[in-house]
């Protein structure tokens, strides 16, 4: 149980285009989803927290107009990187909290590797 | 401020050696959770353990063991008789209760473990 999927697993896009990454909880309802970013050989940095049906809360320094997060249902959250640039190339990981589990519990997706050329 | 420090950036050991990965944390919370994750080259995070602040018992799971010492704010991880498959980046993480009542994770910088055959 508690499986989180991400699609796509990798994507290459041209500079200036937008790309959408999906995060789905497959066998549970996720009231809260988290988006992380990981640069090569670095740690995971939380970008934003999204609660189903409400606006995402962004961490300091994260541009909300560039990284659009939508959490429209209890099983799906999307991250759209708008007008992507090479510096946005990174590994994006989502996690989800099961509404029936403890507040501290998060289940991680397998990640999406974004390369902007 | 909440913080997780993994001072060891990279460790190399020869197969069958024991290795300990250090994790030191700072928190203002009285109730908190600590985690260890493994990130193999594929990038997907693998959950290893969760420990709450009220449970200071050490834990052993096969070749893995964890030593939680509240007095020194440390949560160290030992791999006994290391194997090549243990080669990965290991992250220690701390829960951080947000104002909205959700726990977010603060990750350490990770320790890259290389086990040589």
C-alpha cells in the first residue's frame, strides 16, 4: 500500500516552454502533497506544500508564478514549470500524506528528472 | 531553527566492513520524528526507519541498526557487514510542524556511501 507515482519519469524540454509533472497517490487519499527539488549531489529542498482544494504554500525563495502547483483532487497534484530555463533542470520529487495516517507520515514518488535544453 | 547535519559527505568502505553514518539535529519541538532514507542511483527514496522523540530505544533490522540519543541530539545509522548493494546516498530527515498543522521534512545534506568489492 501507500504508493505514489509520478509522470513522466523523465522529460526533456526546450528553453521557454512549460512542462507539467503529475503526482498521484494510487491507493490512498492524499490531503497534503509536497514537492521537492533536488540538484545533482545535493539534498532535497522543499518547494511547496499543497492541500487538496486550496492554494499551495510555497517555501521562501520559490517563485510561485514559475512553479504552478495544483492539487485538484485527493489523488492528484501537478507541478507546472513555466517558461523553463536550463537552470530549472533538476530532479523533482513529490510526496503525499495519507489522510488516514499520522500527520508526520509522507510517501515519496519515484521522482521526475527534468532537463531543459 | 530546525536543522539536520550530516557531517560526512562521502564515506568509502570495503565490503564486509561496518560503517556508521552520523546525523545530528536541532529542533525546538518537544515532539518530533526522525527518519532515514536511502537514495540509490535510480533516485527513488527508500524509507528505512522512523523514530519519534519519545522512543529512545535502539533498533536493529537485519544488518541495519540505529542509535537515537536525545541527550546529544543524534540519530546515527550503522550498517554491519556492508555490501556493494548498500552503495547509495543516505539522508537523515527531521519533521517540522508547520503553522498549518502539517509536518514537513527537513533533510540533511546526505552521506554518499561507497562500498567497494
